[in-house]
């Protein structure tokens, strides 16, 4: 406990990894050909040295297989440039930092075929309030770019009432490698899970939190404090109760490091809920954190949906490449019938029936899962990547030949143009970030059957000028 709450949050500057090999002297210029998936989460905690501030941790991870690795003297290396900008509600910059991170691997094939993440933490102190984060990553070897935006609430922990920090989702809790200061909390290595994803049947849901202002100076018999654990569905209802435990108070503050068995949860979105009660004062505080449970690989259950829920997922998957009649027929079948339908559905689309693999199906599932990795959103209403306009276009048309990115300006909102030189003689798609939170909407395309609006830019420029004038 002392190691966490009295550490003074050891560093009041942003943490970063050290470079281990040569870094390019300048960033590549020109049009990028792809975007990098950034997994982002954060947690706010009490900061003892300065009661007017709280301590904010930003957790991020990158998919290593998306990065370009270049042969080095020993192994393969990649270098990325990172930039973080934090503004307050008045639009003023309160934090800004640019730095570079390097990674050296010996087995490139393992990186390309595995699900390895590059995980790190950024930590700093801030006054309580609402902030807007923009996080940008550039792969200096390939010019690939990733941008993630988020709204952050930093609570005020300077009070006498029972309080709790944000719940931090964790990949693993370990007593090993605790000398790594970035991941060390209360004498344990706490590895964050910025993805917020767990695999059903194989993983435990680990989490971390801190409790403040327990009443420890009461006279007479002390009853301690209780922790109650539950998981709610995506609507915040239908709780699954994991019971409770009663603990002795170590002082005015306490640490929660625990794990729940999620084997019985079906794939889907949930909320982890923790209820803390001071049994001496009767005070209560509750915290919640969204997370997602993933099922087995979609290809594993592609032709044999075992439940109606799996059947619904598979229907959503084939909807982009199915006819209306095919979907109508699928809806009328039972589970066995749906399995037979899917066998025939993919067989008809197999480009080479003489090979044991169905190359079309394999590629389609790859795009689906990649769309969820890249384009899932968390602004206001959470949205899976396949449901977004960018996700759909990626699934149907694959990687664009190149992407033109146009950042926000006084006269226009952020927008992107995806060019496909090899489709229908050359087509393009225009996506606009209408709300400014990285959620892009398709507004114009020259592809057959897609939305047409040749005056889209004129409309958005006029709208932006009007907004600026009114402000």
C-alpha cells in the first residue's frame, strides 16, 4: 500500500521507452498508405504531494504486426514517433510532447503472425477537470499514421468523503519484474490492458483500483470495509453477481487488485462494477468500467454456429456480400440449416475449389477482424469497427491504393480520401470527421452503388465557416 499511495507518483513527467538503435533524422513526408490502430485507455488517481492536482495515467498499445521492421545488425528494428496534445475545455494546450520509441525483435515471422502488443504508460499530474486528448503515432519506416482522440475526466480527490480511483483493466498481475517503475504498483507489476478485451473461456478479468478516505480513526470495534463485484451487460443491467469480501482497513486508503472468472460470459460488451462500502461509517462508492469479451476466432465457428448468438454474429458478417434473398433464407433456417447454408455460401465464393483453403473466406475474415481493430470507436456511443463507414469500405474493398489525410482547419473539418486505382477503373471514397472525435462518415464516392455528393466539400467548408462566425 505504501509503495503505491505514498510514492508521490514517482515521476511527474511523461514516461517513454529508450531507443536502442539508430533513429532516422527526419520523418517521412507525403501521402500515407495506411493507418495504425491505437488502443487507448486512462485512469485517474489521488496525488498526495499536491492536493490541488490528481494523477493521470494514459495507457496505450500498438499492434506490433502493423509496424514495419527493417533489418538491423542484430534482428529487425522499428521506430515510431509519438505526439500527445492535451487541451482543456477552453481549448488551451495544457500538455504537449513529442518523442520516439524503438523496438528490436529477433523473430520477425513471430511478430507478423502473432497478436503481440507494444504497451506503455504516460503519467502526469493535472488539475481536476475535463480534458481533450489527441494521440498521434507515425511509423517512421513506412509513414503509416494513427490518430486517436478521447475526452478525459480527471476527478477531484481532495475531499473527505469515501472515494475510489478509476478502475484499471489489467492484462496480468505479477510479483515479478517489479523494478520496472512504469508498471509497478503496490509492489506488483500491473500490466494495463488498453484494448479492454478478454478472450472467453481462456482468460481471467484482472483489474486494479485505489480506495480513499476510509474511516480509520473510529473508536471501538472496527468492522472494516467490503468489496462487491458484479458484471453488467452492455445496457448496464442484468448484473452477474460475483459475491463480496470483507477486508481489514490498512489505514485511510486501500488497494484493490483482483480477478474475476469470465468463462461463463458470452462474447459481447459488458461493464465491470465495483461497490465499496465502509462498514464503520456506512459510506459507499461505486465504480464501473466497460470491457469486451471476445469469442474464439470467427473462422473457428464460421460454419458451425453453436448458439443463436453465434448465428446472429455470422449473419452480420456475411451481410455486406450477401443478396437480400440469401439473408431472407438464412433467417428462416434453424441452427443446423444455417450451418449448411454457410457451407454452401462460402463454397460458391471459393476462387479455387481445388485447394483445401477457401482463400476468399480467409481474406474476408481477416478484413472483418482488422476493421474491428482499426475503426472501433468509443465516443459517446460505442461502435464496433465493422459498423463504421470506414470499416465497411475496408471490408468490402480492402486496402486503398493510398490515403490522403486533410487535418482540421478554420475552413474545413478533418477528412480523408481513400483512392482505389484497381477498382472499376479507379474510384475514391471521402470520409469526414463531422464531430471532431475521429468518427469519420462516408459523404462521397465514385464507386458504383455508393453515396454520391459531388458538392460535399463546399457544404462542409460553408458549415465550418458558419460555426466559426457564430462562435
